[in-house]
C-alpha cells in the first residue's frame, strides 16, 4: 500500500512540475493579435448552395452589426471606396458550405426537431489577398426563435473569431 501511495505522490509531483505555474500556461496559450484598423465585409457567396435571399441579406447585415459590437470602429461594406484608404485593412470573404432550413413550428413544439443551420467558410485576408485566418463557422438555431436566428448566431461567432485574432492596436 505504501508503495502505491509513494508512486502516486511521485507522479503528481512530476505532473505539477511539467505543467508549470498557472500564470505561465495562460500566457503561452494567448494568441498574438494581428493589427487591423478596419474590416471590410464582402458579400456572402452562395454559388453551389442556394441560399434564400432573406438569409443572404441577414447574414451580411448581422455580420456587420456584430463586428461593430466587438469594437471594430471601421467596418466597411463591399464596394466602399473608403476601405482602400485604411492602413491595416482585413477583408472578410464568406462562402456558404451548407444550409438546412428548419421548421419553426416543429422546433417550438418538440424543441428537438426542426433546427436551422448554416455552415460558412470564412477567409480573413489582407488588402493584397494574402490569407491571414481561415475558419469554418456554423450558425444554428435549435430551440426557440425564427429561422433567421441562425444568421445572428453565425455573425456572433464570426465576430468573436475576428475579435480574438485581430486588434485595432497590435498586441491588445
């Protein structure tokens, strides 16, 4: 019994030493943010997957609104000529990978069926088109709420990704 207890204590001590102090582990995992003074949002592409117009418009508008809420002061729309003057412009391209329109009535009755989901491929690039970050993001509405709530969920998740990786001031 003493031998087992001693082995457990040695293993615990080694794990503690290998893991390092908690403050150092937290600093190591924190990603370095890329300086971005502005973000330009391109129109949502849905070439292969037919996306209803109301979803395409809602995706675009929700995305712009959520990026502004996350603290990006300059969020430009596609075609805005002022975007080209921004020093550290990041351009967001989004392409629909998957779409499943759910049933609002069924969702309200059962809360387990009728989910709506949108899967998007997002590429954040610099002015020259060099990819800075690529992510697949899914927006869903599973329980209560209209089908367009999935576009809000997508926009919120994408804005969080942008907030986590890009900053108006480098290193913040």
